[in-house]
């Protein structure tokens, strides 16, 4: 590249007030998107947890019923 070659004209940067407004707007948008992403994540995590909890609750309930039935079927201990 020869020293006499000029660089292309870059677009002028926005005025400081406009730049600050754009920056604030971008921050607000980023916060909103982050909040939505967190809500989506936890909604999915809650659904996955609930899907695994249902069979576990059913198994625990069945075990409790079996233990109660077993306890009733055994003779009472003598002192």
C-alpha cells in the first residue's frame, strides 16, 4: 500500500447525544432480551423437573402404600 493512497471515507460517528441515546436503547433492549431468556430457561427447567417429578411422586406414593399394607399385615409386637 503506497503512502499516497487514502482510506475510504468512514461514516461519521453520531453526535455524543445520539450515541448516548443509542447506547441506552441498546442496554434496555439487552436487559429485556436477557429477562425473556431467563424466563424461557426457567420455564423449560420447571417443565423438565415436573416431568421427572410426576413418576417419582407416583413411585413414592406406591411405596408408602405398600409399606402401610405390610405394617398392617404383620402381627403387633408383644411387650
